């Protein structure tokens, strides 16, 4: 199988196989001539557990996919994983991205920083977290966002251990997660798992909650476009993509 290598492209390092089909879906929804090549990284143990997540996000696991992304024309690279970036803490996650950028010789970021930057882009201060993870893992995301300057007014964990299970969730489960995690004081609701299919539900999520919703695969693509200094306005991808 051959892949196109011309034109603007953001490369994604995606752990395992759960909701990776959100990326070609978003590429189609963008209709902006930007390619979103994706490489699967070896996740080791599929577990939303801090020790497993630290190994999943190790420099060696990320570095393994970089050359293939570059061969497919990637001009920036994003580690498409929230939990295996925020578990390192703010400074550790910065180091993870710095090492990835150095290895790739390209601009780099991760889904955790994508959330931080997207919250800022929306001009929001107070957020609610509707997480699939166990609460002890979700608490690490709360700490990460606080380091980014956001106020977390509510955090709900769902106790799901594996990305594989999260990847089976459909629209009703995703909408229920968002509703359960919302809070009247929250200006934005965050769904921080790249294993969760959300691309097809963004408009419905925001209609149900009556406020912006940021989901992991959505913000990851937005962050990649930001690294390329490209702005694409697409209301079908949520409020975040109407800022252009």
C-alpha cells in the first residue's frame, strides 16, 4: 500500500487500536487538503494504570514510529494520547514533547497540551472533566490542567481500565458520559480519552450540553493544525473549530 506524501500533513502517534478511525473521519470533515497520517505505537499493557501509562509514553515507544511518519510527509507530530502524557506531570510532559520534537526534528506536541491550548483558545477558565479513566488516573489530568491555569470545577471518572473497552462505546454512552460529567459552573466540558470515538458526535454533544465540548481526538487534530500554523473553520467539528 502506498501513501501520499505531498501537501501539508500532521503525523499522529496513536497508542494501540481503539478509536483511530476518528482521524480519517476528521480528515474528511476538515476538507482542507491537510493529510493526517497515523502510526500505531506499541502500548505494552493496555491499562489505565499509572505504571502502565508511564511505560506506554516512554521515549523509546514514541521514537519507534517517527521515521515512518516522516516518510509519509509529516511536517509536525503529535502524541495522540492524553493519559500517557499527563501522568508525567506538567514538566515531565514538556520533556516528553521536547524529546519527541528532537527525535523527529519537527514541531511536536501531545493531546494533554492540546487540551491546555484549546481551553485557552476558547477563552475559558472553568472546566469539567468527564473521564473514562479510574478516578486516580483522572486526578493526574486535573493536576495537569491546574498547572496550565484552568480551574477544574468537577471531575468524574468512570473506572474503565482498558482502552479496548472504551473503543466499543457508541453515541449514547459518549453523550451520557458528557452529561454526567458536566457542571453548571463549567464553561467547557472535556472528554480526555483518545480511545473514545467522538468525531461523529461533536455537534450533538454541544447541543446536549449547551456549551463547548472538547474531546481528545478533536483537540489532537486541532493542535496539529496549530503546529502547522493553519486555521480551519468547521462548525461540524465543534466550537473549537469555529475560531478561525
